[in-house]
């Protein structure tokens, strides 16, 4: 049986691996927030960001997008979707979503 410490380390390694794969296609990880009952990941390119919020309690992933405006202006997030999802499926879904959202980004070598 996997220990709590090992599960936490694997979970954080998943974010790190996702970040490395997104950097390869010129999509940056803007922020990550690991809250008590949720986690939030914001990724983006020059003029657009996508925010993913996973609700650990109820098992839902919501996806929002915002254009990047002047630094002093607050972000206006538009909800794109919200779906039930196991946490183990969230990071693969995020990677697939980002690759579709930013189609000009090349796929890494060896990807189908």
C-alpha cells in the first residue's frame, strides 16, 4: 500500500512532468495553488491563459479562460466547462485540452 508521503510526492511530480511537457510546446505554467479541498493550475501563452480548478471533495474539474490585458486590469474569466473527473485523469485531460486550445504548439517527439 502506497504511503501518504509517496502519494504526495507522485502528485507533485505529475505537475512537474506536465510543466516540462508544456514548456516543450511553448506553453508556460503561470501559477499553481494547492488548496485544502481544491487545486488550481493556470497555464498560458502570450495573450491567453487557461485556468483549471479541481474540486477534490466532489471530483469536478472546471476550465476557464481569460485574455491577458494590461497588467493593472483584473482578469475576466469565462467558464468553458465543468465535468466530473477522477483526480488521476485530470492532468492527462489538462495536457490534451491545452494542446487542442493552442493548436500551433508542436507535439513533442515521439507523440502520436
